């Protein structure tokens, strides 16, 4: 049964706003409500067309009135943040992610009109460690449970959603675990990391990177709304890139940093407001993470159009990233860094100087 009234959270951000725009362009959907605590940009409001923006905080129980008065039958929850700096700090981010989701689910539980719930989650729930399998499928649990940050929030949110599904078995629940989103229009910690002229990496490691193109991310969310396909699905592009390969394709210079100094580098980048990389994201750059998408293709009926390599190359083209140095100069510079001619402290200083932090 196609949806009639759809509510999308987080419409001031890329995924939520563009999804609301796509749904509003579907004549089969009677009404689209876009919810956020801040209004979308003028350009996004224009793109959203007939979608109605409702300024509301999902942490407030008043969200229940929005859902009941509009007789919402489908809720798409994309208002989850992975960047504390852009959310007003870690405490505010956790409140929005976890407390906000709890209030939203409580509102949906009370609303008899709600028949479908779609959650945009993350593959970060699998964690990242040296003991990880080659591929994570949806039945697996992390080898090391995330202890904080975005990954912990997502794990808790999925747990609350499972509880909601038990209390409301009449509601179709779909969980989409996205890998790192990338593309020419996406601005997140991952794209900013690869835009650095000198990219810090963990000395002795070359993580496997699996991505998802922005267009595929929007397409899979749109399908989850239009088709009732309950379950948990990994959403990622085919293929992987080694971190070193991605840095080369972006024309950047890799700066190997000893593992003991990685946390300090991440903290300095956050303090300088250059890249807001959390500890769990730094672990991803250390160990990498790749997921199995068999269930996405066979059960959900969706195959991403863009491979990981194609998605990354489209980001590079769209961001107009120009090589920092000619390829031969990059080779020479990276060789010097690998040979240990620069101490860990001086590496950090050079990194900060290169990105303009000092």
C-alpha cells in the first residue's frame, strides 16, 4: 500500500531535504511534512516544492501533535547527527539522536495512523577493530561494542526501534545502515578529511574504505518509503578502496602518524574546526570496515548504481580537488615521511601548518 502522508525528519540537512523534495514530486503521495529545529536553506525550500516545513523539535513531546493532527502514516527518520561540533557539542548531539528518537517513537506508538517507519542508521554499529571479519552482514554484532559517540548513539537508537516494533507489530519497520556517504553535494567529516591538502593516516595501516554515493542513498530511502520492505539492510556500494588509493585519487599527500599520536591529531583537527573526527571515526581509518549487501540486492531489490570507486571519483570531480603536487613529487614526499625522517611531533606541526590551523 503506497504512503499517503509522509513525515521526514532532519529536512535542513542534505538527505532529509532532498528526500522530502523527491517525495513531494510524487503525485501518488498526498502530503509531505518536513520537520527540523531550523528551517532549510532558501534553495532547499524551493526544491522541496509542495512539501510543508514544520519547525519542531523531536525532543519535545509536541511532535506527537504534529503526527496525530496530520494523520501521518509513514515516518522517515533521518535527523541523526554524527558530528558533535555541528550539533552544539557531544551532549546536545546525544540528546538529539537518542532522546529525540525516543520521543519520536513514543509519538508514533500513540498514533494509530502510523503504519510504516524508516530509520536511516549507519554501519558504524558494527564498530571497527583488528578482530573484525572481512564482511559484516546484518546478523553480526561488533567485536568491540562502541563505547561512545555516533556509533553508540546509533546502537541505542536501533535498540529502541526494536522495542517499538515489538509494541507496535502492525507497523512495518525498515532500518537502513548506510556506509559513509559521499558525493559532489555532500559536506561531512569524510569529505572534509579527503579535502585536506595533507591527509593524516595511521602509520602501518591501510584501511579498506567502502562508500555510498549520495544519489544511491536518496534512491534507497525513496524506495523504502514507496515500498513496504521491513527488515535491516546494509546499504553500501560495491567494491572497496584502500585508504592510500583514495588519497592518491584525490591528489592529496598522505601523512603517516604513529598510532600513539592519532588521537592527538584528531583532537587538534577538531579544536581547529578543520575536520570533526570522533574517536570511532579515527578507528575506522585505522581498521576499516566493509559490509555485505546481499540482503539489500535480493530482499530489498536495490542495487547501487555507483561503485565505491565511481562514487569517490565523482566526489573528487564535484569538489574540484586539484592535485597538491605532481604525482612524482607526491611519491617522493610520501617516501620521506614513511622513512621516518620527521618525528611525530613535527608531523603534527606540519599538518596544522598545511591546513592553516597555525
